[in-house]
């Protein structure tokens, strides 16, 4: 059992949150809209993961890197935080690039 991967995911998400709120891009610009977008993205990818697990394509990774808490068979809790980081990073980058393009016009 290891908390390293989960801790790194949480630390990375904290960094994205700090940048997001500092520059008022996604969640920092509109918390409710940002949380809805994150919720939709995470839900979509969780369904994607479940479909992949049920079809035998996806499986749980190295157990020595995981906490040992599963949300479902073959779906470790770290996956939820990875998907949150993935979706928040994408939302953050989209907002940053959109702002940059708008300033250049």
C-alpha cells in the first residue's frame, strides 16, 4: 500500500487550482460553471473506464503504487483523482488559450 501516487495527484491538482484561481481562468472565473464542466467530464471518463473494464480492455495497475481502496472492481480511487486532474487541466488550458487568443485580436 502506497500513498505516493495519490499524494502526487492531489499535489498536482492543488497546483492547477492555485494557478486557476490566481489567473481567474476556469473555476476562478465561474466556480459553478467550472464545477459543472468538471462533473460532466469526470462522469464521462468514469463511464468510459467502466466500459473499458467490463470489456476487458482496462485493468487495475500495480497494486504496490495504489492505496488499496477501489470504487469498483479494477477501479482504484486514484483513477477518480486522475480524471479530476485531467479534466481540470484541460479546462484550465482551454480557458488560458481562449483568453490569450482574445487578447491577440
